């Protein structure tokens, strides 16, 4: 079941929550509804990665646990806050070297999704506990360079 709350007056934030599942098509469709057409494929890929991580790795695809997505959309940017009910993870144990444009090899799945998020979104920030992710994408200027959090860069 998918639950959506409408934003309170004077707020542009909406909330969507769903039981942990990997069937994400209807959820992604809702989250991408107002995304500019030129950006939909890229943003869909990134949001799918983030939602799969929350449902699969965070909640262990336990249907009794929920994934919550708060989202804000304007003509210039979108932001998403994705929260799972898992124990979180240590973001410093994950290594995403962003010095080159190549993702880690496929046999090293760990870290590929994190690199993907950093290459798609302008901002990627994790909560201290590691069970909440904030993503942001600006659409106003297509030449916007990604602002990458140094939290994921390897020393």
C-alpha cells in the first residue's frame, strides 16, 4: 500500500510512504510526475537506486517496515528525503572514488549505487545514523556541476 500526504498550507513538501518492496514502478511514477522530461530517465535511475537501497538493504525487504519519502518540487529544483527503518550503515565504510568517470567494476557491487547517486544528483547527504538520505537536483541550468559530498571520497 502507498500512502501520500498532501502538503500543509504554505509548504511545498509532500510525503509518500510504502511497505518495503522492490516493486517501485508506481512509486517512481508519482515521484517523477513533475520532473522535466529531459531529466526523467536520469533521475528515475537515481531514485530507483536510493529506494532499492532503503527497502532492500535498510529494511531487509521486510513488508512490516516502511520507506518514507518526503519530496519538494519546484520549477528549478527537486529534493527528496528517503528514510528507512533499518539500523543504518557507516557511510565511511563505503568508498566511492569520484576522481574518474567510471563506476567500480560490476563484481564489486558495494559502492556502485553510491557512486551512481553522486553522479546523478547535485547534493547527496546521509544522516549520521545512515538510514536517511537527502538528494537534490537543480533543473534551472543544465550545466550545473554536481556538488559532491566529501563524505564518500576515499582518503
